[in-house]
C-alpha cells in the first residue's frame, strides 16, 4: 500500500513539499493514505503531477515534460521508493492520466491514429485452463487479508523463519558492533580515541580496533603486568630531562692511607733526655703545651718561678725534631683522611634527575650503605692517628680496617651505566612514549575482549549467520518454485490471449455505462506475419473521424477500465490512480464515470488501493458515496507552489459549490492581512461572489424571471435583496467589473482594490444575516 508521498522537490508546482509538515488532522497527527483516497484540486493545482509521480512507479520513469531535477520519495509498505529507482517495490500499479492516453491512444491527437491493443483471456481453452488451475492449486491462495495456502503458505512460513533468523543474526552483530564502536570512538569517557594521551592515535577507528583485537587474541601476545602498566602510565607523564653528568669516582686510596696510618701509629720515638716528672702522656702533653706558650727568660705562668737555662735545655732535648715531625705527619694524614671523608660524604644520587623507569635500579646501588661503610673505615683510621698523636711515646698496635675501594668502583660503574641509559632514554623518549601507549592500548583491548566475551560473541554470530544462510536458502528455494510456476501460468495465459475480446470489453463499457451503441473498437493485425495487434475506432461499423473531446475522453477511460482486466493485470489486486477522468463530460456522463468506477473497481473489491483526483465538485459529490474506508484530500496552490492537505470538513461533508463559494466570501471578509499566501482569494473574489449571489438569490426569489434577459433579472434580484441604498451599486460593480474585463479593459491594467473587496464581502454577509439570520448561521456552521 502507498502510505504517503513523503516529499517532492522541483517538480512543477511542487517545489519543496513535505508530507509530514502538511498532511495532518485537526490534532496535528500526520495522516496516511487509506484504501480509497479522493484528491480535489482546481485546474493547474498539481493533480496530474501527482499522477505522473505514481505512474513512474509503474513505468520506471517520470514524464520528460519536467526540466528540473525531478526528486521525489514515496513510502510503499513502510519502505522508501525514490526517483532514482522508482520500481523498487513489488506492487502492481495502474495509472490513468494524459500520459497513459498519449502512450496508448493516438486518436485524440491524430484523426488517423490507432490504439495499442491488449488481450484478455480467450475462449475454448479448457485444456490450458485446466493446466493453469492445477498450477494455481499448487501455488495456493494469496489474497491480502486472508490466510494463505499451498506454496504461498510455505513462502510465508519460510519468510518468517528467515526474518527471525536474520533479525537474530543482525541483533547479535549490532550489539557487538555497538560495543566495539563505543570502545573505539563513541564513548567519550572510556573510548580509545578520546583517551589519546594514554593510548595514542587521535584518529583511532573501529577498523583499527578490530585489527588490534585479532593481535591480542594471538598466542604470541603476552599481556603486561599491573606493575608494568603503572610504570608505563608514569612514563607518559614524564617531561624530557637534561643529560646527567657521569660520576668521577672519589679516589679514596683506602689501602694506601691505611698503610700510612699503620706506619705512623706503630712508629717509636727514642728519648734523648728523660724527665722523671713526665710519668704519663697527659703530663707530657701539658709540658709540651707549656713550652709552646713560654719563651726562654720567662717565668713559669703556672708557679711564677724562673725557668732556668738548664731546664730549657732539658725540655728542648726532650721535645726534639723527631717528635715534631711525627706530629706533623699525623696531622697531615688526618687532613688527608678528612678530605677523603668529605668527598665520600658528598656522594649522593638525585633521583629527580632520572626517569622513573630507572629509579628501582638506582635504589639497588645502595649508595647510603656504601657511604656508611667507607666512613666507618676512615673514622677508624682517623681515631688511631689521633690516639697516636695524643701519646707519641706510647706503643701502639695498628687495627686494620675494611677496604671498600672495589665496592666504590663498582658503584661508580653501575651509576654511570644508569646515567648512560637515562641519557639515551632522553634521545628515545618520543619512541618510548609511543611504545608505552601501544603497550597500554593493547593491554586495555586485551582486558576489553575478555570483559565482553568477544570470542563467545563471535562464535555465536557465526552460528547465527549459518542458521540465517540456511533459512535464506530454504526461502529462495520456495521463491524460485513460486516464480517458476507463476511464469508457467503467464506463458499458458499468453496462449489464451484474445485481443478481440479486449476490444469488445471497451465496447461493452461504452454501451453499458455511457449508452454509446454506435461507437466500438476493432482489433486488427499489424500485418499477416506479425502477431501484434492494433485497435481501431469505429462509428456504426465505419472508421470514426472527427471525434469530439468528450467522445475521446469516454473511449480513453473505458479503454483504461477494460485494460484492468488484461492478462498482465488479471488475478492481481493493483493500486489504481485515476486522474480527473471527467474532463469535457456533461453532468450525465460524469455520473456514468462514477458508476463504472463503483461497479467494476469498488464493488468487485478487485484492487489494493484506489486514488481518484478531480477538479469537479459534482463528481466529488458522487465520490462521497464510495465505501467508508476512504480519505479526502485537497491540493492547494498558493502562488507558484502547491501542497497536499486534508480536505476541510465543509468540503468533505457538504459537497456543493454553494458552500465552497460562501466560504470564499467569508474568508475575504475576515482576512486581517493580505500576503503572498492568500492574495489569490481577492483575485478570485469577483467570480466567486457573482456565482454565489446568482445561486443564492435565484432560490430566494424564484418568481423573478426575465425570459429575454437573465442579466436584468439578476440585477433586479440584487436590488430587491440589498435595497435602494449604496449596496446594490457596490454589488453591481462587483458583477460587472471585478468578474469581467470586457468593457472595462482599463480594469485589467491595475491591481484589485483589496479594502473595497473586504467591504463588499462584509456587506454581503451582513445583509444575509439581516434578512435571514437562521440561514446565515447554518452557512457559517457548514464551513467552520
């Protein structure tokens, strides 16, 4: 079923039509076509354009009369059918419009023209018909709204099974794809693309994710540890560091110093003079200090007695140069040890100079422990020297210390190796970051595929795909069987074709519905060897020429109706579009057209959907009698553009021109502002008001009749209705000037006077209300 003409762009008066914006009920709900659809529109509103769009769905191309792009979209059974592929549907469509007439009947344009033939089923084909019946029994019943049987039932079952299998496959695939898209790009909080600082690649995409999923699923992939993950994340936060200087290992020469200390500590001094009072080292040191504080000739600062020359000689002999030299050597070596100790104490590692990846190695050097051990040895040597200095004459034994020179050299070597690695790391930092991001990304993907059970989902999808393919094969097998049998039926029907029967069907309709007994069609072969036929029009058995326009239209429409029973349409329920079939027909023949449509299409219910367009209000009145499952539309043209709308209630329920004309007058009287969307109401106002007053006043004053001059009678009716005031003057001007240009040619050289139109429209309404308020209210209610 055609649900709606969703959009039309750049086709004749439909410039940018959008169904959902225009075709709504009073509550704003979008409407769709029903089984029977009636479209009313004045001439040049776009009725034929709509029929050409639908005919494109039948023929595969739209009329070449349009110069523009010709863009349209029609919704058929929920699916879009567009201008670039108009036959992308399974419907049987038959359209009657002027293009159909031009393609099939040349006589309206050429007195010698003929008509394309069509065939209906012939007679005396019982054997073939039996074959067809047998095949149709295998095919079964395929009627919309009824339960299917035979192969059509099998097809329905297989279609359903395939649809369910396909939906299950698509849903599983869609779910997995949705998870992958979210991880790759769509989840702005957790996707790889939106975490490029951590995972790299601002242009990450779904194909890249799928490729790397395959990579982490390989047995060769080894995921990183959580510790390594944190290390890599910390690395990405690192700034580029300056090069670190190599360490010049402090030259402790601990063994050499120890040897010097041993020599000094164990050195013995021979006393040249012995002073009995110097019984211990403290007294010796006290005397030594006193000697340094006094000069020869001084008195003793302690006891106040003079220091004799003999005493000075004795002291000088006791504290000789050997003793002095030993002290100096000890002080010098203590100074050397102090310097070495200072160098060792300054030894440290500033980890801030290094990248975090090297911090663990630096900690492994244990520099603090090494410093403490070296300091301990140096302090021991220093203490032994100091002890010797304090007791130069005493006998000392050297206490050996541990030599950590090799450990210090190992430390220096290890430290410098880390420095070299760190400095090289600076040069390679960009690449290291890229490697870290890749490792982190692959590890994240590895965890992701485990979380969503990617392997299990893939296995399930492959299983569902296999089931879908199996059901599709079963469905295609049934489809092929049905297509083969339907083709066989068509081939058998072709053997039963009878073109003469087609001509007789047209004659039957002309006679039964239009009373045209003298007009008929005859089927004739193109030539003796050719199997093709043409139809020719006869009047009383002779070739018919100079057909009236009404006769042409009758024949054309009967031809279309008969063609609905041709071999290519019979047995199908087509979608039928009939465009304005009553052109140039009198009122009696208008009813005949309606009767033919009602009996042969609607009453037989031999159609899926019916569309009828018309410009004639009398024909519209008859179309109201069709079945209840119908919907009325109006094609409204505003300036150069047309739209489709739901037909107003006053037209749908009160189908007379009288109601319509009253509404036009009512609208003109009540328009607040004139713009491009409504100005045509004023240009048509003269004719609309004239016709309304003719009808209204004729039935109000039926006794006022002028046999010789109806125009005088109308003028008298207006005078009687409006009185002797200014009103009849205005209305007479309306009738004579605004509904005609003859005699007042200058009227056509200027625009209509809108205020005057509103005044006259309001005058007419006021006078009707004054004379007969009950009828006035009824008229207003009929259009509201």
